[in-house]
C-alpha cells in the first residue's frame, strides 16, 4: 500500500524512530578516516568488550572478564549463537508467552523443543512458581527471560526474578536473559538483571543485549552476550566460522554510544512516554479494546477480543489477524497480530513513531472499530 502511495501509519515498527546519536556517528566516521576497516578479533575488539564490561558493572554490579563477553551482529545473532552452542535434539527450552517470535524458531532450528509457559494478562504477565514448575521435565535445558518484554511491555519485578532463579537453580536450567530493552523503562522503574541476584544465578545466566534499542542503532548490527566462560567460548567458536566478527566501524560507534551513558536513551524515553500514555489512553476508550500500560519497551499490546465476532466488510472478525487486516484496509494503520507472539487475543502497536502519528492513528482506529456491526 505504501508503495502505491497510500497513507499508512506504521505501528508495526520494531525500532526507535530517533536518529543514531551524533557521537556514535562521529566515531564511525573517524574509524573510516583512520582506516579502522579491517577484521577484528571474532569476539569483538578489546575496547568494546571493555566498554560493555564497565557498563554491566555500573548498571547491575556484574563483573565479567573480556573472555566472558562476545560481540555479535545484533542481539538476535547472540541468541542464535547460544542456541547453536547449547541446544541439542531432545532438549526443552521454556519460553513464557507472549514472546518474541524468534525465540521458538531458533530453538526449533537446533532440533530442540520450545515449551510455552502461559502468563496471565490480568496478573501483569508475571511468572508464577506453580506454573513454571508444572512445565519442567527431565529434558528441560533452559528458560528464556525477556524483561522489558516484546510484545507486552511487561517487566519482571525482583520477586518474580527470584522465583525464576530459584527454580532454575533447583532444576539445573540455563537462564537466557534478553535485556535489549533495558534502557526503555517508565515511571521511575529500572530494569533488574536476573544475573545480579547472586553469584550462583550469574554463573548460570547468559545476558543478551546490544545497542539497537537503547541508542537507536538497529542498522549498525551490534549485540553482545555475557556469561559463563565455557559457553561463551563455544559461542565464539561458532561465530568465528560464520560471520567472523561484527563490523569494525560499527564496533567503534558502539563504544562511543555505550561510553556516553544514559543521556541519549533518557531523552528518547521521555518522548516515548508521551506517546505511550496517549496511545494507551485512547485504546482504552475504544469499543471492545482494553490495554495495560506497558512498563517498558515501546509497544502497546491491546486485547482486542472484545471486537471478535463483530462484522466488517469481509465478514466477522474472529482472530487478531482478522483485526489487524481490517485495521490496515479500513483505517490504514499497520499493526502486528498477536498469533506469532503466542496470543490469540491481542495485536501489537508500536509507538516508535511521532506523537502526531499516534494521535492520528488512534483517531483512525477508533473510527474503524465503531463502524463494526
């Protein structure tokens, strides 16, 4: 539709709409001018791994040697390296739902089995001990933790993280902690890394992160993993035979972004917060829609099951995909249906777009929903 010149408001985007900070771009330009354009060590430059180690210690009190840090071509790449190194045929990997779509596919690509752990919207998508214990079997190998969560925007409080950690310790599970949205938190809440709970928990946790979301650098493709040395060495060996190293120029930009601290992400979060409040307020005024206020990331995840079985031009809406399709054709807004995230009741709407686009998009969505019979 966009290619045809149709005015579509994009609520589907999974990346900040802000530009990469100038200091990161300047570092990349300097790298090009000075000829820093060759291979680097496959695990990343010492400079970047040192910056990551300093950041992890400053933010979470975590202390890692550079041999425990692997720089990759994005957080997704780090997760894939881990899957290749750790999951085997017959293993089960616990994934709380709703979940980011790549988790399950990466498990399946390595002949392991994703085991979905349902969470409850009305409970803030928290992980309950009894539910977690109920899905553990002798084949359970790992649990993936994503806080703040894509798509729900939910964050795990310390009590929930302690439940996960205790169960993981007792059942010998690896904890995979995807913390890519850690800097995008609201209402004075700060993200707690599960690895920071204790040395024992840290020893069985792989922290996954990167510069894409916090510093608006999705296209630079820099992620990283930090964790147990033996596992990180195996992940590095896999990476050395696939992508070799992350781009040298991007690594220089990442150093500058990380070392500059939180001023840039804080400014971004302030603007995201304006959009978040507007979007959720408007969603909760729409017929058949209810939406929790996300604590982190930049997505609203409204429950649209209240419009199921109401009729549009193509017939009754019975699934999130039906709703998303109707919104695209009738309201000219792009939303992501909930099914790929493991939800049969929600759509995902990104407010990583302008405040004005949020306001206009909400007007269009409400008008379209009120047309349903």
